[in-house]
C-alpha cells in the first residue's frame, strides 16, 4: 500500500494505456510535503521518462493527494488516496482538470 506513516511514498505500478496500448511503468520514492515534483512514469520498453510529474501531499496517515502536471507544467489531474480505517484497502479517486471523476480504483490487501 502506498500510504506510509513515514512521510515517504514508495510507489510501483505497471499500466497499459487503453488509448494507445502503450505499457508504462511508474516507480518512485517521494517524500510527502517536500514541494518537489517527481517524474515517475517511464516507457516499459526503453526506460525513458514519459514527461509528466507528480507532487505528493500527505494529509494524515490515511489520506494523501497526488497532483499531476505535464512536461510543460500544465495541470493534468488530482488524485485522492484514502486508506480504510482497518488499513486493508484504499480507494484512489482521480479528477481531471474539469473537476470530473475520471477514474476510481479500489485496492484490497491480499
């Protein structure tokens, strides 16, 4: 689970894009609330960065936000991750720049 009480988020995921079928991998270790932008996504074949960046804001041990921007600095998304009180699942809700829900993902600990 990516939410950690240490203030550091360790994140590793592979996603196949539905628009172009390209497989991308996101992997980063980011200090929450440090004001830094991280470039997490890379092309799975080449390892080259895809150009977007994220900034992580920790609200508390159960909730944090991930802001996204493109390589030109334009906002692309806002993700809220909320861990359940039991710490057995979390919900990630992604909003687009029109404040519309673009995606909701629910992760359960196995």
